[in-house]
C-alpha cells in the first residue's frame, strides 16, 4: 500500500505520510486519479486491474 501512496503522490494527488494503510486520503486520491484518467468501469476508490494498469503501467 505504501507503493500506491507513492505512485499517487508522484501524480500530485496524495499528500500525506507513506504509512502503508488504505485510508480515506488514499481512497480520495485514487478516485481522483480514476476520474482524471476516465477509468469508469471500476468502482471509484477501488484499486482494481484497470486502475492498477493505468497507474503502474
């Protein structure tokens, strides 16, 4: 989960400690990433395969 926080921070979407927990800040940053990238085939705030590919790929 810390990797996810770092990836979201690199996108300018997460501002917080890298503590490795999926909290509301991570969920909100992830939802924003999904919105900005047109990922609407997955539930908002869920780190599914489409979101993972877009963020890590």
